[in-house]
C-alpha cells in the first residue's frame, strides 16, 4: 500500500512539474514550445494557463482513478514513461541553460 501511494505521489509530482516547465517554456518562447499539437492549438485559442490547468488536472484525475481502482502497475508504468518522456527532456533542456 505504501509503495502504491508513493507511485501516485510521483505521478502527481510529474504532472505538476511538467506543467510548470511547460508554462515557463511557453511564456519564454511562445506556443511553439509545446510539443503536443493539440495542446498547442488549445493554448493558441484559450491561452497557456487554462490549457495547462485543464490538461494537468485531467491527467492527475486519471492517475487518482487508476490508484483508486487498484491498477497500480499501470500507474507505475505511466509514471516511469512520463518521467522519461516528459520530465527528462525538460530537465535536459533547463540544465543546458
């Protein structure tokens, strides 16, 4: 039970930090800094803040649902995938600056 809570916490932290990193990049470089075409289009229409809030809250809700339904292995896999494909590139980008 403790490990699954840690996985959920890591998943939620990854969502939060990806949102922060994305917001900073979009603020500095414009909507083109967002790699997801759908989110970039939404940012162009509604702005970066509401788009990122909706996307990150939706992802967080999905993670909480996976945790609540006891699908901890999938949540762990998604957390690892997210750390490698979303957080890792931002950390590499900001470490160069």
